[in-house]
C-alpha cells in the first residue's frame, strides 16, 4: 500500500439533494480533503450547476450520487464516461449484471467506483464482528429487521423491487459470517408494506434465518441471535453514532489516491444483489 501523499483537496459534485445527499454534503464541507464544486438537483433553487455543465467540467474530479435507487446505474455510467471517480449510494444498480458492467466500465475508464454501505463502518458493527469471530463458525442463527413503511417504497420505477431494500442488512450479515447461499425464500407483499423471509446457508454449513419486515408505524428494530462452534451471541441494535458518511468519504478518497481499499467484499455484495433478484 502506498504512503499517504500530501493533502490536496479533490473537487467533487453531488447529484441529488435528498436526506442522503444532504448528509454527504455536510461530510464534504467538514473535510479538508474535498472541495464541493457543484450541487446538481431537480430543485432549481438548490442547484449550483447544471448536469451537462458539471459532467464536462474538467476541474470536477469526483462525483457523488444520491438519487432514487432506480436512477443510480445511469447516473454512474454518465459520470464514469465523463472521466469522474464515482461514489454512489447503495444499491449500485437494480441487477447484479448491470452492477458488474459498471465495475467493468470503471476499470476500463481507470476510475474508482465506490458504493456506499455505511452500516458496515459503525463502531457497533465492528464490535459485532469481533463477537461473531469469537463464537466460531456459525451453526444456526436468526436475523430480524423491522421498520416503517413509506408509500414511495412501492414505486418500483424509482426505488426498485421491494426485496432489494434488504441489501444493506443482508450485506451486514454476510460481513459477519461469510458468503450466503439461498435455500428458500418467501415474500409477502400484502399491502401496505411487505415481509421477506430467507433461509440461508453459510460456507461452513451453518443455517441462518433472515427476515426484513416493513409496515406502517412499525418501530425500527434489528436483532441477531446466533450460535457458533465456540459460543453464541445475542444482539439488539442500539445507536450507530454519527460521522459515518465522513468515514465513507475518507475511504473513497483513499481509494482514489491508492492508499486504501473498499471496506467490504464488492463481489459478495453483487452476489447478494443477485440473490435478492430471485425474489423479484
């Protein structure tokens, strides 16, 4: 790994100013390593530069995408073809095949393509990884996520198929136990909301149940109970803490400078996307 070069801010544009885009903007403004060159938004009064103008601006080196899920892939493709390093909120695409095409395009363009999964950066997740390692290979476990429901989630053209909403949680579980193989699945789309139930197997033969449920007014909860060959763990999510967008942004910068790498297995992320596609 190369030594850290002298700090020189990168010029970056943000495309999309929803909640994630706002959080990304604050992280950029709070970092000495970045200069916010442009904000691209459909909200005309908030945009500081037009999309086409920003894409052809050679002074803009990097591009952060915080659009609705269904627009990610096309925005990534445009930015890479314009010669920008790209940071994209998850999911990268609505299919694993398109995701692989975009990584191939980034390689062909000699640009960094980094997909955000900030849940993996929390101190809580890091502590959970230590406990999971200490308990040995998984023999059996159950992961449950419950959360509220927004009508916008049902708009497949914007948000993508419902099972893909579980990608972040599924990647967190795989980060603890390794690649996951789907044995059976059940998707209940009784409106309003949905529930997804997966029966998964780990490389060591462990059995893992995974549930993601979203209903109106359902309190946000995450829990994991697991038994391994050397012990067990029982976890309920607490407060993850702030600063995760800043940590992700720093990872992106180090990947551009060649002094760092992705904090998760990108191939495994795409495999999980493919797994969830089977329910769509």
